């Protein structure tokens, strides 16, 4: 934990320094004509691409409600700098950002093209709790060099983005509806930058990947994209859907010194509280549960409300199994040691309390406590071998395997399986396990000496940074980004023109994935521990929670 805090402090200082030292007089571009008015960008500091930063794509007029599209401005909008973040907890108790925060960034190659270019729209992660589309975290250089246009953007997070009360004033999922507005803006404006509105690939990591899978499921997103990439996330992940949103909101009122389960009373309390005060309180996690359980304000299943468009009308599992989703070619995968990231974020006190009974995924519903205890013991025996958790690295690695499988790997594998059963579009699966100099997430969380890649490690090979050197990894970066941009261009990460080993689309009954390492190779989707796969499959087949809109309780959850 101390290693992480030291690294995080240094990283944030570097980012702040970069903000101060960002080009003071960037070379401007010619204005482009957008639906909101004229906008002028700039040439990037390295002279390799054009960038248009901080362009408003929608306006937040009312807290907890859908944003208003198509903001306009007078004169020429200065898109040479980007500094807006959505309101969120930055570090410790510091609350930064703005509520009216819906801006995006567009990056294009320097050279003009005779034909329209493929477009890649990235959705940032952060557990639906924090994050932004900032170029300091998601620089475009590695991707844009391959002849695509990159778009990144902000969306509302935490309670401001995902309060779900089932009433008109706070219907839920406004953070996801922000994302829909960003995609609509791209459809209506990207041609002005030389982009092809009919060749848009949405991609994201962690909560961003879950967001991408939600756009596959949502009728609101239909027709706004043509391909999708999901990196270490899925709408089937237990932390990315909230089945008891009113219960969670009621618990937050208690943290604020009140106690009510009435949706209108909750709305009035939250609407009349400053954003800083609202975000300074959090719903505490259950003792013994894992840190990812703190992600409570996340997408929800919306109840029907007159004149309110629903983003998510049913549970993700129901929508996928019934084939009621937007079917497009996909890349979907995970990193081989996802769990290092989650274990590394625990402190000594919370880690000592973690147990399998309390840390079972929240989308499992057990008929009796005895059944839950029996299931917990099976997972304890499988992952820990019955051994007591200690501070030793080997013990932490075992627990991290459970956390990684429960939160990321199994939900992704289950999604792959369901996609293959319900659509006829290609599904390219992968496992990222490259262990290089840029595996900063693994380094930050104290697992530098452990093999493979943890959660978010692959991002440092996709996105350039002003503060992190990449010179020693350019060969791998080129290979990795070539596959992602090939998919955006052709719908295939290794088309016939590519010199890379062929990435075969997954097929039943024995789907394969691409192992992304120093060398590329194909392997079974789940090859490390087939007993674990069997136990997860059996457990979810018996106990998966699939509450639908019909079961939505306008009151505190009684289950």
C-alpha cells in the first residue's frame, strides 16, 4: 500500500506539472465548422497530429437528469486546451471538477486523406466513480499514427451520474446517457474532422469496457457505432450493475445524518446538497467484502417513467440471452493477473477482514444462508486451498486470483460464451499478459516481481503520456496498436494484409483467444484452471440474480 501511495503521489505531481507546463502557445489550426459553431484546435507539441480539446458535446442543466444536447457558442471556440473534469473525489477527501463537465477531445493525423478515416471513441474507466478523457491520461500518439481519428470524453460519475430512484427527477443512468450524447455528437460532427460516421468503433477499459457492453445492450445506442472493444470489463460483472439502487441511496442518506427510503425525499435531500458535500459521503462497504464492492453508484435497470427514455430496460443477462442487443463485431478480453490491482488497493485492516462469504459477487442470490456458506467454502478451498490468508506474497497472489476471476475474468468469459450463442458477428477474444517496462499498474500495487499483467496495465501500451517514457517499448506498442486500429479499419485485427500471426475469431464449442505477449499465439479461452471455470459456471447457473423492471421495488429492497 505504501508503494502505491508513493507512486500515486508522484504520478499526480507529474500530471499537475504537465498541466502547468502544457504548451503555452500551441500552433492553431484552421477553424472547423461544427453543429455548435466554429472551433479552432492546435498542432500537438510533437507536431505529429492535430488536437481539438475540451469541445462541449452536451450541457448539464439539471442534476440527476439527462443532459441537453447540441450546445452552441458565439465566435470561434478555443479548443487548444482541456481542463474540465466531472465532479469527483480526486484524492483523499478532495473534491474537484464541475457538474457541467461534458466535453470531448478529437485527435486527427497531420496528413489529410482523400477518404474518410475510421473513428475510435474511447470510454474511460474508473469504476463509474472517477476518471476523465484527459489527454494526460489517454494521449493519442500511439493510435493516431495508424491513420485513425481518436475521440475521448468526460461523463458524469458516482452519485451525480448514477443515482437511480425510479422517479422522473432521478430516473437513473444519466452517466450512460451522457455517453450516448457523446456518440451522437460524433455521428453529427466527425465528418468535419475527416472522420467516417459510418465506421465508428467504441472501446473502453474496466468500467469503460462495461460501458461499451451496455451500449451493445441499450436501444438508445442503436446505430451509433459499428464495432466494439471491451478491455477487462462487461455488463455481466457484478460491480457494474446495481440491482438495489434505492437501498443504496437510502444508505447514503444515513451517512449524511438523515434516514429515509422515500425516493422523493431522497431526491430533495441530494438535489439541495452541494456536490462537494454529497461526494464527501460514501456508502461503506460490508466488513469482509472486497474493495470493488465500494462501486455502488453504477448502471441500473430503469423502471418505466412517462416521457423518460430508458437506457437499460432489463438485466444485462436477460438482454444478452434473449438476443435483444445491438450485434456488431467485437474484441473482448482480460489481463492474466487482474486481481493484483484489487488486492493492491486494500490496506492492512481491510485485507485482514476479507473473507469468501462476504466477498462473493453481489449478483448472486442465495435462498438460504447455509447455501451461501457452502458456496463460500468451495471457493475458499479452490483458491486458497483451505489456508488462512496471510501477508505473504504467495497468499496474496491466491486471493488476487479469486478477485480477478470474480470481478473481471469470469464475467468476460461468460460474455464471450453468450455472444457466441446469440449473434453471428465475429468475436475476437484475447488475454493480455505482456510484462514490460510500462506495466505501471502492477508496479504501483506492489507486484512488480510477479509475472504477467494486472488490471489496466495494457492502457500504457495503447495511450501515450507526457509524463511516462515509452521508448523501450515502441516495438510492442506498434504491434498492439496495429491490431486495435486494424479492427477499427477492417473489422479484423489481423486482416490478410497484416504480417502479424492470424487472430482467429472465437467459435463454439471450444473458443480460442489471442495471447498478447512478446510473441502472439492462440490458446483456449480458459486454460489456467478448468476447475475454477466449472465452479463459476455451476454457481451462476444456480444463483444468478436477474431482476427485471417488473421486480424493481420503489422502496427499500427486501431481499
